[in-house]
């Protein structure tokens, strides 16, 4: 369970910060259909990750980095 949190939530936060710091133009995060109505920890952490990437657009402030999420499945 801790790996889901470390990978999906902390990993998303690290990528968002790094993309903004390095001036990356755009980031496309890949998600899963398990995030639409999560029934387990994996789906819940993927949903949190999706929300973090979307929120990254506001978090970026005056930076030009744009974040998108593609959910397959």
C-alpha cells in the first residue's frame, strides 16, 4: 500500500514541481479507468494523482507549464 502512495501521489507532486522548476512546456499524465470510481487503494491514489496534475495548472501560477491527464480504459 505504501508503494501506491509513494508512486502515485508523491511521484505526481515531484513531477509537478520539477516540470515547473525546469520550465517544461507541457506534461501529459496517464491515468486509468480505476480512478473514476475507486474501490481500492490503487484507484484512490490514481484519482488523487489526477487531481494533483489538474491542480498543477493553478499551482503553476505565472509559469507556462500546462498539465493534462489522459484516462484510458
